[in-house]
């Protein structure tokens, strides 16, 4: 389809279909589920970061009046040692099981060891206090580089480093070492006029969704299970629960409720299998909800990391070589997103010689999970800071440098793929012309000001989606899809169906259905929903159109090839009098052979990568070290903005999460490996008082791989902020920050030391 | 298990009776006993504002108030913001501005913003940001929320004239 076609629905801003429910408090989120006879589950969590569990005595808890069931890992089937494909890549089932209820050892503070169901949450909490767990504490390692040393405390006796595809010969905390290579790295450094090498550290941070994890389970008398929960992927929950509990997936129905934020953190199961076990033992439905401290201590943060980047350019300002050493903390179990970080670390640029070494390392912290462009933000902090320093040395404007070196169609990434049409250069051109970049920044006494820029890349995903759409007699369409709606995706999917059918967005009624009511659909993640589920809706519309053409032909008694569907109207090419609007034909369906259902199942290739360039002005108070964001502009190639308001919202929200990551957010640990700031008061996410308006600039470089040019927009906005802010801080105070977060204490220290290393 | 107390309060304009344990928070009572689940739990310690309600005309975090404390008092929750005639201007402006993504913080923001524009109909951007600093949103970056509140304040001021 030509993108010059004027759209009627795409690009408009209809009110979201689920909006009224969400502004009136009527929308039902996971914790809002109440079932007859339901009791409340709570989990006992390890108070120590590393220990062998010697014994668990639950007898006193079981004897407490009001307690309906107590569970430990003994109630989960022995998972054996196997890897299963569970919706978001392969997962080691034993690790996943131990992360739900610890088996043998605890590997981080907050890991669940037992669970109770009782008539009220308070009774359940009282019962937890009666469970006696005997721990043999072990030495703790929470820093990625310390964990890589010989002689470091080992988390897993059986973990051996898989290095460049070969298994290691002795136990190690390094789960994996891999390499991406392009060209001859030494050759690239030889050709350089300027080389910059720097080390970077980033802290563990959390997705910070406002809704805590929750799950409500009902074990039915026939051995079937129903689960109501807050998840990014109902089918993934079904697969994980089935695998962990040995239940066939056909016997599990997952009913996804409205989800109060996820950002990647609500894909892995935590509570769901435990709720099922408790419900089976109690003989009653059980609802389990996490506390905020549970969320911080027990669910997937994104990794802390150590990254060393060395980049080089020739005298004309062309990049010749780039090398990265990336070590990411996986947390308690292997599986950090270091591979994704390594795919993205140099992806914004066309560099002839590249070498990337990645290390996935276990430490005594919660098992990390996806967080918006997983791994890429850590990597961009390093790369984009080093690029800024190269620009400074070569006296080249950082945006000019990006124009010269930016990746474009045909550029090969070090991890293999060759870019199709992407918009890196366009984002830089638009940023350069933006009034923000031209405005002169004045300094203000002890409040030093500076401007920084940075770019970012996220590859985005396709994956499998399905949709069914039935035509109603009043000319509306009921659209059933399986992508849980985190940020308005029902509407962006419905708009693609409406556009294809030539009807209004308001005439589509989208619902997100349970796993028995909609065909298979992969997770809401990888910025894929508007792309792939939108595509399924588009294909379902084509199916409807074909059938409506056929039906009109039957009604008119003409061959189907003499009927066309155009712009929401079905007409005969042979007789201009034979013409029906979509609604008119819809009204005739029942009397002419029955209703029409469109259906589609897609697994699209043609994913378009996301690229962004951000500009930020900061003010640094040199007395207190506080950094204030004065102005923020986020330019992004969005492919085609289906609903521009929600595209802007993704950019604004992602940028602000990046600002939080840059300036304040971190898991603060004591030397026992205990997180000491597990609350929203002490884990400091941005409030509206910390921020200015965030200006999103949408650049539309259509993705040729999608019928409407859609490319994922949700993740890349979090990637540039820490580097852009670090570069702005450098312009303000002359110190390059190399550690995240760039909190007031670190800024003061950097000013004192003259460097930003710690 | 502790003994339950009989409480009578005016909730969203209606006299309401319920039984609650002395240790139950108002948030728990609203959700678990009265099934007014529009009021959300985000942190249960007063840091996120998702459970904001009005208590005797004052904005409070309902997780920090005990259920027994509302005896004889007036409570308004998100369910009491829209009227029979339709949405409150704030609710309408949240929709028009796309000021929500996941929507979990939205009830708290609307209750808090309503308290603000009733007190300070002409609040400027900085005052709005200051007043709403007790409400966390992780999806939107607040931009569209602040704009929705500005628009609603304008509309309310227009109606008042």
C-alpha cells in the first residue's frame, strides 16, 4: 500500500474504547477480582540474600485459625532439568520454579520460600510469621565484576560458562560469554585519528509499574484451572503455569484483567503457579497480591551492568572502529538482556570494524526481567557518552557527527542483520532544525546549564498475533484480540481494522479475551502489538471484505469479480445502481446467509527498527548536585503513527523513565546484599514536580514491512535519556559522568574529584 | 481474628453501613468490603496516591486512614466523581488528552486534581505539578495529565461564570 494514500482513521485521535471505564474506576484490574468463597494468599520471602534452606516448619501456621492452606516448593512438581519455550524465549524450568518457591537454596533477599492462604490478608500475614525456616547463610556477591572473579561465592554449583558455544569445565557465576564481530577491530583502531575508551557502571533499576503483581486462581473439581491475573501475555502465563505444575495447557484458562503497567516486568510468572497450588489445597479460590516491597525485592528489575566501550574515528570524523565489553547482572538465574544490549550497543552507526564481548553473570539479586528496550539503555549510556567525547575532541557538532555516521538502509549490524529502511538520519535532521537545538542556553550563577544529545536504537519484535472480527447488524464490528492493553493498544488495533474496512474507529468494539476465547497471541512486548496485532486486525478486515463482496454478488446475482469494496462501500462495477454501504450490507447479512466473521493469524517478518534522537537542557546546582531538567525534546522515527496521542504518550513516558534511571533510580544495597530502599519513597521515581513538559516530535519514515507503515514505538524512547543527560551535565560542569544514576551525591563527588567515575 | 466494628459513613453521598476490623485501612474497606475497587492500591504506605479519596473535603491516601476512623464522616471516591448526567470535566479531559495509558493511577489523579481545581481554579502549571506530586504515574511522563488538568480547570472556570 502506498503511504501517500490519505487515511481516514489512521492519524486521527479518537477517544480510546476502554477510556470511560478507566476514568470512572469501573475498569477491572487483576486485584479487583472477587470470587465467591475466595481467600487471600501471601508469600513468605527470604530475609537473607544467599543461604541454604535447612528446614521449613509450617505446622504452627497450619494450626492458626483462618488458615486454609500452606505451600512450599514441595508442593510443586520436581521440574527436572529442562528448557522450555514459554512465550518469551527459552526458560530453564527449574530456575523458574525456584523463583516462584525456592528449592534448596535462596539466592536473593525476597525470594519466596512458602505461601499461605487464609480468610483475610491479615490472618495470612500472621500465619507467615509462624513459619519457621532454618537458613545456613552463605557469602553474598552482588556486583557483576566481583561475581566474575575466581573464588567468588558461587550461586549455582552446576552452572558452567558457555563460552562462544563451548561448555566450561568448572562452576562459575558467568553463565555465558558471546561475541559479535564485524571487520577487523585492530585494523579499525589503526585507521583512527582519535580513540576514546571509557568504563561505565549502571545500577539495578525497576520497571516501577504502579500496580503490584496479583493472581487469582480457581481449581475446579474437574481438574481445570482458571486464572485471573495482570499479565503482558495470557498465553505465556498459560504455558508457564502448565509447565511448572504439569497441567496440560488445554486445562488452564487465563483471563487477563486490565493491567496496571508492565514495561516488560509482567511476562514471567511469579504468583500464578502459587495461587493455583494454594487454590487446589484450600479447595477455594485464592487471590494473591504483592506488597510494594515484594515488587521491588521479588520481581524482575533490569540489570546493573559494567560496560567498557572503546571507539575511534578518523580525522574527518568518520567512525573506524568500536569495541565493547559488556557484563550484565542476570540476578539469581541466568538470562540478563546482555545479548539484546549487545545487539543495540553500536546499532545507530555505520562502523566498519566492530567487536562486542557480552557476559551474562549471576549475582545475589532478584532475577532480572525485561524492562523497556531491555539492555539497550545501559549500552547507549556508554556508547553515546563516548561519541560525545569523540565529537568534542574532533570539534564536530554531535548531530553533524551522527549525520555522517548514522546507520541507514543497507548498514550491517555487528550481530548480522542488514537494516531495511530506517529513520536514524531523519531523526537527526529534524533534531538539528528544531528550535530547541537552536535556542541559546544561558548559564545562571551557581546553577550551571548545559545541553546534551544522544541517539538510541531498539530492534522491535514481530511475533504471533491473531484476531477475529464479527460484523454486527448495526454496521459495527466486534473485534476480539489477545494482546493485553497496557497503553491504548485496543484502539490502535481497532483503528487499523476500521481503516481497512472504511468505517469509523468508534464503530469497532475491541475486547481483549481470555485464552479460551481468542486464538494464540504472543506477549505484549517488544513494541510489537500495534505492529503485529494491528496487522492481524488488518488481515481480518481483508477477510471480511472478501466475504462482503461475495455476499453482495449473491444478493445482486452478479459474478463476484464484478463487485468491488472501496472506501466502506460495496458496489457493482457493471451496474452503478447496485451499491451498498458497509452498514447497509451489514443489516442484510442475517437474512442472506448469516453473519460474517473475519479472522486472521499472523507471524509477520518485516519488523522495522526504532530510532530516536533526544535533546535535553539541564541545570546543575553545584552546591547540592541536584540536576534539573529544563527542556526535553524527543525526536523519533515512528513509522506511521496510528493514534498520534498514544505514540506521543509512549515517547513521553519512555523518556521520563529514562530520566529517572539517569538521575535517581537505583537499588541501594548494604553489604549483606539487602536492598535498603524498597519503597516508592526511597526508590525515587520522577514525580510531575521533577519534570517539564516533554516534547515528542514524530518523524514518519514508513516501515515498508507493514501494510500501514507501522514500526514499534514503545521501547526506544527510554534508550537515549541517560546519555543525553550525561552529555548535558558535561556541558554544564565539565565532568563526564560514568556511573548511573547521576544522583546529587555522585554529582557533588564528581565536582570534587574532577571525574565522574563513581 | 479481631472483632469487627459497625461503622456508618456517607460514601459517595449515600449513607453506608459496614463492618470492619480495627486494623483494616479505609482502602481495604472500600475495596474488600464495599467493592468500590476504583480506588487502587499501589504501595499501601502513602507514597503513590493511587488510593486517593476525599475525606470530609480533604484529600487523603485511604491506605493511611483506618476504616473505623470514618464513622459519621463523608467519603468521596472515584466512583462518586461522575454524575448521572455524565463525566466530570476532568474525566472528559483525561480522555481527550490521552492522559492515561495503563490507567491504574488515573482514579487517584482525578480525585486529587478535582480537589485542586476546586481549591485553586486558576492554578498554573507549576502549582498543578506541585499539588499532584504525591501521585505517581509511570506511563505518561505526566505531560498529558498536566494538560488535561489545565483544560479541565479552564472548562470548570468557564462554567462557573
